[in-house]
C-alpha cells in the first residue's frame, strides 16, 4: 500500500471514530423517558400532561451546579446497585433539578414498570422514593449547555409565556437534562418546566 492509500485509510478510520463519538451521545440517550401527552404547542414551548411517576430524589443545599453534580452521583449510585436488592435499575431521562437557589431537589424518574413496592430500597438514607401524581407543565426546550445564562434566559421566556397566556403557575421552574455529559452541546436536549393549573 502506497503512502497515499495509507493516508486515506488513516483518515477514514479517524473520520469513523469521530462520527462514532459524535453519535454516541444521542444513541446513549435513547432510554426510557418520562411519559407525557402534548396538549398544545407554540414554537419551542409545549403544554404537557404527565402521567403519574415514581422518582428517586435527593435534596441538597448549596449552589446549583454543585447540587446537580452531587445529586447525580448519589442517585446513579442507587440505581447502579447501592440498594437493598443489590440490583441495577435502568437509567431513564430526564434528570431534573428544582429549587430556590439555596436548596435543590435532584430527581431520577424510575422506569414505568416499577411500583413503590417493587423498586429496591435505597441504602443511602438521603435518597427518597416518591410517587408523583399526574401533572400539567409548560415546558420550553433548547439545545446547548445547561449553564446559568441559558437556564435564566429560557426561564424568563417561559415565565413570560405563562403570564401572557393567563396560565396559573403551581411551582418554581424545574430544569430537565436528557443527555450524557459527553454529548456535543448542539445535540443536547434541555428544558425548563413550570407546573401549571389545568384549565
């Protein structure tokens, strides 16, 4: 094989590896997701009715970024076997975070096949399993990273929409993150969500 062919072979392998790395985030993100029905859509904002669900939740204090990182690690530890059954619970999406700037709740949605009786119990007392009733949310979706500036920008847009449409908010904004951290920012799915009253 001459040098030209070697160069093309190396370039082809490198290109395939780069493409695989690029696609891995979205592929790895094809996990079970929280179930909802879209009631109404206006551009990048949706009104959704979520079915009842069970979540694993941990409450943390401090800044938002530290809370989501620590919360993710603790909840991942639970689903990867730090539980009374020493069993693995499948990862789902999204991971959500909600709080007031000082105290934060980080949640993993549990797979729909489980009930509160069949889920393995957490060994870490900081992890709580909660059953959430059906709820309606206004949600705005965006790509990119989930940093403060983006979260603030889309929270303001969603709050303006809720106010302009005469919707009644029932909760503080929650943030939803769907992708693994290695997913390229332009392929990520992030959301801000506000629970609203049914009309």
